């Protein structure tokens, strides 16, 4: 392994998720500088780095993600692109959607859609869990968010969300295609917001579409329909992305059958711990980029405003100083654990405080959906045929090559 290349682009793409942490381990540090696409960057890793990166508004996301990724993920005008008071105000709106009752409703809708899909599986010899979960989640997310989704649009919307997720870290034609397709999704979502505002459509209070159609920023103005649409998609797309974690939960149940046996027997005392371990152990977002807003110093390194920094999420979730045997799948480690007490260690979905920092407001949805999916995976009748369940770490975002094939006896 070359210690630190002058430009890390090729090494990062070739080595994938462990790139930052393997360099940090080799150098005995939590910080090193290099370049990505020739742009100077500082890579940081670990719980203290997570605190530096998330707390006290030290970093902005503006200008941090390359446009090909940004357009497919959070996009311009979103909560992610805001800082300070404007960010906290918009973030509070997101957090108003995730109260316990709303999570129970999300989980119930998911179960209904899962059972409907499982009926269809009966007529099929084999299905791919990742594809099925994406469609189930597209239906679930739209129903939960108050978005009308006629049957003839289900496949199309599922495909568009999938393209955004799969191609955010790719460059060239696949990314251009996904971005072109996203334009149609943006128009569809903006149309729904406009129909709601004109009264042509109604949605219950407490749903995401109702919220973003009515939401006013700190200046008292309604969001532009395009921005409200972006925020609506920032609920729908990542909810569909939970399909990857559902596949990882299925892999974990297959490779650690004692958990399948416990949950199937109705012992759910470790269900939440299992779900947190799925989020910690399996690779999803490798790292998050930001740009320094203020000058400060950490570990002898001087950060100047505008400096580009990348926090290692995967490496921090596998940091041996935080996790005993970090490369073992061991849900027991999360018994009695709470993210309020440990905001800087399980950072697969960002770090810090949800209301103040850029930490993911979808963590409760993710946990709820994963708990429901795990329960359904152990109670739905199917077989797991021999297949390659290995997860290549040099592909962003990762997934077993088979997508997890299920067959029926
Ligand atoms: C599929 C699993 C998910 C993963 C791996 C994930 C990951 C992340 C990460 C790493 C961040 C922090 C980004 C940063 O610091 O720059 C984030 C932020 C965000 N996530 Fe998630 N997320 C997931 C699910 C969700 C869900 C289900 C929702 C919505 C219901 C959601 C909505 C958001 C939003 C709106 C932000 C921006 C928050 C802010 O800037 O304050 N995510 N997510």
C-alpha cells in the first residue's frame, strides 16, 4: 500500500470503504492530507474527528459534494445545504415528522406492503430481495408522506429513486442518465406541492407533503415549489435506500443463524441491538465531505475557512478504539446503548445532535423499518439458495452481487 498518494482519487476508488482508515492505521494518525480530483483535502477519522466535524457549525456542506453526487442526493436548496439558524429551523420541520406515532404508522404501512408483495412472490420461482424491498419501500414512503402514487407509476418511481442511489458516486454516462431521469422526478414532486397549494390535492396534517407545502423559512416565505419538492424527495429517496440495509439484515440473519432462531422464536429483546449492529457493521456511506467555515486547529493541523475535509464514517464505525472486535458482527455490543449518550461513535448516518447538526433525521425511520423487515424476514416462508453473498468493498454504495435471491419451496 502506497502511504498517501499525492492524489488519492484512484486509490480511494480502487480500495473503497477501508481507504481512509487503512491509511490512518498505517500512519498512526486520525488525520492526513492528500488530494481528490487534484483538489486538496484532509481526511479525518474517529469519534473525536466526528465531533470536530459535526459540532459547533464548523463545517458547511455547500461546495463539499461534487455536483454529480449532490444533484442525485440532497440537492441544492435542501436542509443539507443550509447552515446555522436557517439549518436548525428547516431541520426542526424534518424532525416534526418522526414522532413515535409517525414511526409506528410507517412500520405498519411497510408491513402491509410487504405482505402484498409476498402474495405475488407465491407465483414466482425466485425473487431478488433488493428489488422487492425497493418497490415495497417506494409504495410505503409515498403512502407515509401523503404522496399519491397511482399503480402505473410505481415501477417508474422505484426505478428513478434506485438510479439516484446507485449512481451518486459514479461519473460519466450512468450519472448523466440518472440526473436526466431525476429532472422528471423533480417535476413530478413540484407538481404535487403546487396541487396541494392550489387545493387540487389534499393530504393529512403530519405528512411530509403537507408539511413541505406549508413550511415557511425564517424569512416567513413559503418554500419555492422546487425546494419543497427537493425536501419531499429527501424523505422518499432515502426511505427507499433503506432497502440496502434490509438486504444486509438478511445477510446477517443468514450468516448468523442464531439471531434468526431467536427472533423467529419471538425473543426480540435484542432486535434493536441487531438493527444498530447492521447499521454499524455493513458498508453504506463511506464518508461525508464538508468545507471548514471557521479557522481552527485540531491535532496540530490548521484548518482555514474553505478547506475541504472528509470524515470517515465506515472507518469510525470499525474503529477498534470504539468497538471491541470491530470486524465481528456482534449485536450484543448495543445492549443498553443509546445514541443520545453516544453521539460520536455509531455514525453510519452522521454524528452529533439531530436538531443542531447535520445528523440524519431519518435514523428513526431506518431503525423502525429495519426492525419490521427483520421480523418479516424470519417469518416469511422462503429459501435462500446458494449464492454469492460477499459484499465488495470497492463499490459505492455496496451490496452483495446477487442482491439476495429468495426462492420458494
Ligand atoms: C438508508 C439509510 C440512510 C443512510 C445510510 C443515511 C445517511 C445519512 C448521512 C451520513 C447523513 C449526514 C450527511 C452529512 O453529514 O453531510 C444524512 C443526512 C440526512 N438524511 Fe439520511 N440516511 C439514511 C436514511 C434516511 C432517511 C430514511 C431519511 C428521511 C426520512 C433521511 C434524510 C436525511 C436528510 C434530510 C439529511 C440531511 C440532514 C441535515 O443536513 O441536517 N435519511 N443521512
